[in-house]
């Protein structure tokens, strides 16, 4: 009797499965996603508060490149300031890092 119950249980599990792949498409509301300017400004404001860039430099560089395709003038200005920001970070000048990041954020 136990064997029969076990077989029925295993058969029931194997037939029910996991549902397989779903054909449901979930729409993404792109208007709810922050723009490159918003993401960049948020990152720069965080750096302006802490005075630490760290590994965020690569993300900043990427966001600035993305911004250049939308607003070339502002993107170029920020790219130039990014070099200053990186040099200040490497020199350990946290006050300069904060000021440069704040200046960059105000441009957005």
C-alpha cells in the first residue's frame, strides 16, 4: 500500500512539472527609469558628500559617454572635469574631490 501511495505521489509530481517557459511579456515603463543625467547627478552628489570616488570612476566615465550622445557640450565639459576629479582622488585631496564633484553635479 505504501508503495502504491509513493508511486502515485511521484507520478503526480512528475506530471505537474514546473510550468515551463512563460509567453507572458512584461512591459517596461521606460519613463519610470531615471535618465542618464539623473543617474550621473546622483552619483556625483554622493561623491560630493563623501569625497571618495573609488570604483565609481568607471561608471561615471560610462555615464558621461552616454551623455555625450544626448548633449555633446555638457558631456565634453564633464569629461574634462572627470580627469580633474580622478587626479584629485589619486592625490588624496578629498576637499577637491568634493568641490569638483559638486561643480559637475550642478551642470546637470
